C-alpha cells in the first residue's frame, strides 16, 4: 500500500513533457498561490463555482492542511527554467465512509495536455488503496473539457442533487483490478 503523504511518481505528458505527480506538502503554499495567480478567472470559477479572486486565511488553511486520510491532495510539477513549478492540483475529500468527492484544476497554459487526467488517475489509485468504493465530482454543465476528462476515466452521470451542476460518479469496485485506473 502506498503512503499517500509521501506519494511521488514521474510520468510524461502526451507531448513528452516530464511531470512529477506528488503529494502536496506544507511548504507548497507559495507555489500553489503562484499557480492560482496564473489561472484565469474563468478556470477558477469552473473549479470553485463562484468568481474567486483571492482566498481567505481559513480557505488557504483548508487547502494546505492535508491529513492524507480524509483529505488527499496531489500536485503536478514541471521544470520551469530549472525550478520545479506547480501547474495543477487535485484532491479528494472523504464525504462519508467509502465515498469521496474529487476535484482538480490546471493552470490555463497547461490545460489540454493531460495533466488533469494524470492527476485524476493517481487520485483514483490512492482512493482504491485507501479502501474507498466511490468517487464523485460536481462539474458545471458548460465545462465540457472537464466532463470529457471524467467521462474518459469511467465516471458516469448520476441524478442531480443540484440543478446547476452535473453530478458524476465512479464506482471504484468496477475497475479492472486494485491499483488500476482508466487511462
């Protein structure tokens, strides 16, 4: 079983760019805030469902204080002029026993290159290893790119709890074998 708090994997994006998918660390706050600054207002609204210009101290604490049991967070890092730079992040938060909600965001300049799918695949692996049986996601109807990512990963549309979002569900028991995530 993988220790989520020390999780780290190297991969290549579809265009061959190397990327590290790793656990969010307490010292990543500056890098996370820099990534958010490089994300458009539209992308932030699609992630948070409201216009978001900045984050309160309480919100920053919530996003940075991860226990890697009930709240698991990964970041995608690439080399940027010799320094590692966060270009995306994803997380799942356990909502009830066996079930967690997943979300992720990629800075605009890196969207469409496979980072969201890669983050999600790694989160799926960690969720299965943690014994979760279901992941859910809420997506705005107009966010077609995100809906397509979830669809490729095996999420299916489920009855809506909120008429303003699309509710998606992935049954982790239906995946081929433990540790496997759709590609």
